[in-house]
């Protein structure tokens, strides 16, 4: 991982994080069925842990993937800032012209 020194022996598994939208979807589909709810939660957490571990290993092996991700994040955030400032319907420019 980034910032990991060669002497570090930190072998803890990544902590899985289940997104709130995922939880809402599982809860909505399993209203009266606790078995379905438990299965959905276990499956969701397991898939998140496996995916996070896989992606972490890929980024550790191929560091250039992280730079592509950084470029995508910078492009999207820059686009949101630019359009949020310029757009006449919802942007800051609308507030300033009132």
C-alpha cells in the first residue's frame, strides 16, 4: 500500500465498509424475512471484504492504477466545481446575479 515501509509487518485485513444505500436495499427487500436479511448482510460484507482485498493487492502490484484513479477523481471534482460555479440553473453564478 501507499506509505508502507519495507519493514512493516502489518497483516491486518482491510475493514469492510457497507454503503448506506446497500443497507437500505437489503433492509427494503427483507422486511418480514430475517433469514433473507441476515443472508444479504453477510453476503454484502463478504463481497466488500473480498473486493477491497483484491483491489488493494492490484494497487500494491500495479501502482499506476492508483494514479489513474487519482486522475479520475481530480477530473470529476474539477468538473463539479466548474459546473457548480458556471451553470446558470443551479450554480453559484445564479446566486450572484440575483
